[in-house]
């Protein structure tokens, strides 16, 4: 009888160990339960993210961008017109466009645009709000302007192109007029040897300005601001707040679990199955 009890004892202990094994017992509640328990904390984090985003949108004004386009028509080769500084034809359109951008993006154009726009625009603010870039492989320069409203952006882009072209035309007219005066001052015998077509072109340039640059398309007010719309920013702030809050709850739940090395059974059996 005693031997039988001794033999049965380890199995009884083993059954007790299988029921109360701390290695298999749950240590913390599932993540979903933790989220439900800390819903107030999650709500606070989400509300803070939304409030911060709404404050940023309210404080920082939206930027609107409009574009005007300048057509580049390189002039034909003419040695008599080389002194005018017109954009000459090139096998590479990119080179002609780079030349056009350099001729349009000048301090004089910035100052003229600021004078036309009036206060609070200045030469510096116009320069910071304007970007000129070639448009693809075509002979077109895209002039982009950013401002605080759609109408202001369109007005800035169009006014800048008009001012840059007016500045350029003024310079070319002066050069053409000076060249015409030089041709007129030549002796009659020398003037008779000059190309009359060149004289006609000079007279047209002296009246109209640079024929290689012209307004291709004025700017129109944009329909949407630069970047994400406000409703998208608010939606992203909600998602970000939820992710941060859930990550914090998960980290707190993981931090409350004891390490595996710290788990020690309440009763450790000896080699024979008896509790020590």
C-alpha cells in the first residue's frame, strides 16, 4: 500500500505542475484588452495630434502655385545682328532654354515686378517666390510663382513674365537703335553694300524688342494649394495619433511582464518527483 502511494505521488505532483505551470500561464492581457483599458489615454494622444495639426494649419498659411509660360524662338544666324545678344539657334534645345532662363531671371526683372505689384512685394520677396525652369524638350520656359492666395499667385507669375520681357525688350531696343544709328552714320558707299534685309529686321526689333522671347501663356489661378489638403492632414494626424498611442500601450504591456529568466516555480520538484 505504501509503495503504491509512493509510486503514485510523482504523478500527482506532475499533474499539479501541469495545471499551475507558470511558464504556460498568461502573463498579461491581450493587446486588444489593453487598448480597451487605456482608451482614455489613446483618446488624449489622438486629440493632441489633431490639435497640433490644426494649429499648424491655422498658423502657417497655405501656399498656392501658378505658372506662366514663355515661348523661346531662337533667331536665325545673322552676323550683322550678333551685337544684339539675341538667342541664336542651336542643335541642342536645352542650351537655348538655359540661355533664356538666364536672360529672364535677373535682378532688374525682380525689381520691375515688385514695382508693378506694389506693397508688400519687394525685389527680394519676388525673387524668393519665383522659379524658372525649362519645360521638357520644348522651347518653353515655365515660370512658377507661389503666394498666399490663388489670385495672388497667378498675378505674380504673369506680372513677373511681363516685367522680365519688358526689361529684356528695353535692352534690345536700345541696342537695335544704337546699331541703326551706326549704320546711318556710315558713308553712302558703305551703306549701299549692307544687307537691306538686316536693316529692316533692325527697325522691327527697335520698335518691338526681342523677337526670340514672348509670352506663351499667362497664369491662371490654381484650384488647390501646394501640398496635401487640410482634410488629408487632419486624417493623417488621427492615424499618427492612433499609432503612437497603441505603440505606447503595447510597450507598457510588454514592460510589465517579468523576464523569462526571473520566472521561478513556486515548488521545484526533486529528482524523485517530491516537492522540496
